[in-house]
């Protein structure tokens, strides 16, 4: 009997990155694999490249060298498809300030082709924003905006979730809930 090994969510092989205006690598020859169902964290000093690596995983930047495999796929076209299985929160959340939480999620649902509207209320409840009603995002506290950004990342019930500093602006109870 062969032992079952679940497919990797993400793996990187010899990943290197340098900014075009610098002569040094931010990081060089980084390789790792992430198993499904596990929680991983990145730690390091400011400027070490944590957010840049996260941006690369989410398709918002590209490595200088090396390969990324998303659910086993290393082609650009395949990775576009595979990223639909991901939820991402990177840096500042992209919110529509003149819309409610529900309207913000509806826009993202439509943009990402997520079927059905049930996911909107389910996700708002999950992040504790079910009672925001007609309040516009521009009137949300920092913590409420962060919860809405988390809701956007969770909207499609992703298989792989990438969060960059997800506790920013959350109160102690929000951090525990997360």
C-alpha cells in the first residue's frame, strides 16, 4: 500500500527577488512547500521581504528567478485559474468607501464569479459584521475595515488563504476570534 500524500497547496523552488533599481537580492534561492490544512507564518524584520513574497504568491508581483507552483501548476495561465481557489488580504484592503459591507462583498462576488448570494451574509456573520446595515465602509472603524477585508478574502471559501498582517486594527477580542 502506498501512503496517501495530499497535494501541496503551494511550493516555491529557488525563488529570488530583487527590485529593478537595486543590485542586491531581497531574498535568494528560497524553496518551501505548504501542506493543506496547516497554518504557516512568516516572521522577520521590517524590509525583509515578507510582504513581497506574499504579493508574489498572490500574483501581485513576480519573482526575479525561480518557480511557484499553485496546486501543482507552474504555468501563468494555470496559476490564474488556481488563484480562484485562494483568498488574499495583502497590505491595505481595497474597499469601496461609499458602499456598505454587503455591497462591497457583492461587488467582489460578481468580479470573481462566485455563484449565489448566500455567501455574503454567511461571510459577514463569520467576521462579525452582520449588523452593519446601511453604514458605509468610509464610516467604519479601522477594525471594522479590517474585518471587511477579511470577509473579502474569505468570500469564496478558499482552499488556500494568504493574510498579510491580518490583525492590524483589530481589538483584542477580534484577534482572539481570528
